[in-house]
C-alpha cells in the first residue's frame, strides 16, 4: 500500500518569482572556471560540462572541465604557495579562517539556495548544511593556534627528546556531491590551519558550491595558490596525474569504498599519506524498552536527513520483536507527512535524488526486496517526472539476505527487520564490511553503553539521530575508512611528527 504522503503534491510544483530570483542570484555568485594559483581560468582544452537541476533536469550552468594538465598546474601553484603559507603565523591563518566563517554565516541563505539548485536537497537540509559547513572554519580557526609539540628527557639521560608538528605539504582533496559544502570545509579548514596548501577536486554533480567557496576564500584574504579548484567530468585521469606528482604528499577522500580502494592502491605507489571517509551501512537498533516516540523522531532524522543521501544515514532498522510492528506503524505514519517536491518549494521536506542513476538504484533495491517477500507500508514507487524523485518509504518483513540490508541505499527508504535479544541485535549490526556509524535506542543506559562498546563502528548515536559535530572525531572502522575528520584529530591528519634529538 502506498501512503497518501508518499507522493504528496510537489514534484511538479512551480517556483514563484521570488524563489526564481533567489536561485538566479545564487547561481550568479558561483564562478564556473578553474581556480589555479589565484587565477580563474578555463580548462586547458577549453571544454566544459553541464550541471543539471535534479528537480527538473534543466541546465543550471556549464563548468570548466579540467584536464590532467590543469591538475598539474594546480599542484605547481599549491607547491609554490606552500613555503610562505606554512611559515605564516598560526594566528594569521586563524584570522583568515575566522573571516571565512563570518562570511559564510552572512551569506548562508545564498549558499543554501545554490546547494538546493545543484544537489536537489530540501531547503531546510541545505540551510543546516550551510551552517554546519561554516562551523568547520570556526572550529579550525581555534585549532590553528593549538599545534603543540613536546619536550622530554631521554630515559637514559643522554639527550633531550623534542617533538614538533609540521604541515604534511600539498594536499589533494576529493569531495562528494551529497554534502558539497560541508565535506569541502571539513577538509580545507584543517589543512589550512595546519599550514598545508590544497588542490580540490569537487564532485561533477555539484561543482558550483566548491567554486563558490573558492571565491569566498579569495574575498577574505587567502593568498593565491593556497587553495586551487579543478572541477572535471573525468576524474580518473586527473586524480591519477595529481597523485603521481611527487609534490602531492596528502590525499583526503570522501566517497564510496570501491573508489577509495582504488585510490589507496594508487597512493601506495608513492606512499602518500591518506585519509579515507568511505561508505556506510548504518544499523538503527530499537530495543523494547526504548521511548518509541523518541525512536521514531530519531529515525526520521537519521533516515531522511539529506533525503537519505548520506553516509551516516540509518540504512537498516533492527527492532526488538515485541515492538517491531508498533515502531514500523508509527514510522510509516510519520513518513506520510513528508512533502516531496523541488527543494525551494514551500513546505518541502524531501527533494529529488541527485541523478537518474541514483533513482534507478533505489527503485531496484525496493523492487527486489518486495519480490523476496518484503511488504510496503508507505511509498515504494517513483513518481512520473520531471526530476529524479523517490518517496519516503517503509518496508517491513524484509528478508535477512535482501540486498537492501547489505548495501548503502542512499535514498529515503527504511527497511525494517526484527531481533529477539541483545546478542542477536549486535550480531546483525556487526554483520557488515562497513563500520561508520550505528544508532541505538534504549531506556536502559547501561545497556546502551554496553551495546555501544560492542558495536563495530567508529561512531554511535545513543538515543540520538544526529551525531555530526565539528568538535567530534568523525570516521569509521573496517571498510568505512581511515583516519578522522573534525575535532583535534582532524587537524592532526594534516601534520607530520618530527623528532629532534638534542642536548644542552
């Protein structure tokens, strides 16, 4: 059965004149060229690629399509800027990052509208991301002045042990389309705070946000060459060229585990320092003693934030048998009230998926689960176009071997299965090659902490549906990645430790 809210009028909602004018202003503020050494320029070939609106499929802009030679020029610019930037006083780097934070806050709405345009997310989600992205500039502005070393005496007393932290060097940053602002500031801010210079390759679906951020950093006084941007529709050759350059000493990637494995193999050829934030398959555990209203509220956030297109999205719901039916019923009821439509339309809580391929993948996973015996409580069918929409969906009686429980859905679909006791819940949650985040709802704090320790996951939301915070270490275990972003650990990813033996 398809609930009434699953295709609530909105997919063909026309935007008003005011919304259209805001959209045009946001698009006008975003450059469409490569940024290399402080100069906005066309790609070496002069080629460009299209950026489309996921809600309508219409053309938003044409962006310079960088070539491998553009990437090498960007690496050269970053390398040339590195000595002066790394020697800049920490307080001066801090002040630039602080100004970037203030500028982003002042232009938050413009950035949010731009992200809605090229990503498709609902305006409320885009506003949240814009605020979250700005916070990384503020957090690392504060961390920039906290790069500390240490001094101690060698145990034998023969010398002193002095440890200093230095910037790793030129960093290649590769970001995804689902959080085009936050994933970039989460990398750029600690790199700049540490004294590194960077070359950024944004996702081809959402390059405008990255280019907008490049222009913002110029405006607040970042020296030329410290941040370089090379959008491209052919990332493979461009990234390979950059990674093969001996001047690149750091790779930070957010994206799929499949691509991450390939990048790690390429980086191994020169033993490049790597940080990887890869795929997830987050379990959402609900115990019978949980506050079900709170659990449903948390599930709505954990599942539908960013339309489900998030590595932190709750991907598979495991509910203790006595409350499984009631939880599923309440979740489906909450899903029916989600309005789907273009992200700028009034009252919309669920925008389109990013592209047609994403819509086809979600449709296939749902159809295969139903063919294997799952039942649909709400949603479950993509509406007719235009746009790449998929409704908020709840599936129950999902077979344990269904692919939808084994893979990252990246869409607004909640598959629900049940468990009988704590041991089974933990076993089901840990039965995955991924280990980014897990969610636990229980009224027993001891159980919650006990289960949190047993879960093979880099992060746990205990009675919370949101875990991201610039001050917290973000990252996973197993095939969900290497290293951490945010917190002081995020700064450490861009620093190398040097030991100096000395005596006096």
